[in-house]
C-alpha cells in the first residue's frame, strides 16, 4: 500500500499538476478550489488526512437568521390606529385633570368608550370602569388580609401547641385537673346541691336537646373550676332516653367519670320541699339574696319557641316555692323574654355564691338584652317612661299632671 501511494504521488506531481495549471482554469476541468485542496494534501509529509467538512446545516441556519433579521428590520410592526391613540391620550389628559379614570383599560373597553354618543356618556362609562377597578382592588386587598390573618392564626396555633406540649404546661394542666376534680369530689360530700330538672324531653326537639346537652357540659366545667362548686344533681333522668344518648355522644368514655349525681328520682323524693326553690323567669316572686341553705332547681330546657309557664306550672303542681332573678331591678332591660341559657344561669349562681354581688353576677347576662345597669330604682324609671309614653300619645294635660303629682314630689310638679 505504501508503494502504491508513492507511485500515485509521483504521477500526480509529474503529469496532473502541470496539465491543470495550463488548461484547468480555462477549460473548467479542475476547479481552483479542488486543485488547491489537492496541492495542500500533497504537501503533507505524512498520510493525507481528510479536511474538516463544512457543516451545511449550521451555515443554512445562519443565513436564514440573517434573512429574518433583515425582514424584521424592513417590515415594521403594525401601529395602533390613530383613533385609539387619540382616545388613550384623552384618557391620560383626564387622569391628569383628576377625573375618575381607570388605570388600566383594554382595547375593547377603549372602543366602547369611543362609541359613546356624548361626552357625559363617556364620563359615566369611565367612572363605571373606575369603580369596578376599585372594587377589584378592595377584594384583592381583603383576600391578602385574610391570608395574612390565616397565617398569623397558624403561627399562634403553632406557638400555643408548642407551649401546650412543653413539660411545664403539661404538668400544670395535670395538676389543675387534679385540683378541680378534688374540689368537685369534695362538693359531692359537703357542697350545696344544685338540681337540674331533666323532665322536659317531650317538650323539645332533637336539635334543642343537643343544644341543651352542650349548655349543661359548659355548666359542669364552669362549676368544676369555681372556688366552691355545687353538688350537681340530674334528677328525673331516665336511661336510654334522648338525654342519655346525647350525653354519651358528647362525653363518650368520660360520662361515667363525671363527679355529679345522676338519678331517675324526682327532687321532691330526695330533698325536703321546704328547702327547694324553683328558679323560673315566669315566677311573680323576685329573688333578693342568695340563700346558702336552700336548694335551687333549674329546668334543663332549651325552648326556641319560648313556651312560657312550663316550669312555673310544674313547680306549682309539686307545691314548690318559685323565684325569678332580679333582672329589672339591676338592668335596664330591652324588650324581649328574660330567659337565659343554662351555662349563663350557672355562671350567675356560682358568682352569687362566691361574692354575693348581683352586679358582678349579672354581667354574665348577654349585653344585647339590656341597655346597661341602672343607678336609680327601676320603679321610678318605669314611671318616667310611662309619663313619656302618655305625653307621646297625646292624652289630656290634666290627667298627666295628676299622675305626675301622684307619683312624684310636689317640687317637680308641672307648671
């Protein structure tokens, strides 16, 4: 092979190159580029390696990109119509003048603005778009605030979980639970009894019974945390009743561990009648002071329709003393029933037992039910209100003067 290559080189040098130099360029037999490549190949001392080939694909891409740039430079982008540009300039002028103009406006809205028949119509349309844009901004701001509040709540919950999971807090909670349970156990021996009458199952719906059970659970926890808790009795409580099912559903395994007395007997069979006082809002007698020697009875009833007189009628049938809380004596009551929830009654009775302060105890009454605490006796305020009502109704002046003179001192007599 080496000998053959040497012979081929000699042949090319002796015959082909002189012939190509004389006739190749004229006759077009050997192009100049090929002769140059052959000469370069022959000049090499070693075996002639093929030259690097030109990448035609890359060359085509470069040429096409150059053509596209030229076309993009020569072909200009379509400009916005002069009418739309003029409308945008008008909007910018109105915005600088302080008119209600939206910050962003689409092309369709701009065309609608141009189609408005009059200047006032254009102003109204822009004002509408401006208000719509403000509403969107407000909604976005509210969503961001909600998101921030949610994140803050998560952070607080994580912090509280960390504090709850701390060994000191767990030790503290266990210690306080033991203390509360000890107080409740002591109240079952030495505490003042408080009776919940559970005989109103037929007068309530399932939803009302569920609500009543949740109120009683809050009452039990409130009583357990008090300084001197009551000994709670659930009287007239029947097993396999709706009461029983809802309590088991609410407390589950803790139902049998509650430090309360549950019995199907009536309270008249357990306690002497002369010590029982039935608390009902329908009673004509008002409770003046808290008596530590009495046993108070609260009807375990949640009545959305407010069937008046049920607990009063039951107390009368049993021959029991009744009493109502002195709400009108201390509170400027609004119009409406004076019925309170069971947990509110428990908070009031516990506070009265500990402090004997009616004003402090009646703070547990919902504020929506009264205007505030009164400084003057309620009877005088009622008389003043009656007098104002008679003046509004336009009754005779002489009759008003007589009533005023009869109820008030002479120095306040009308002139």
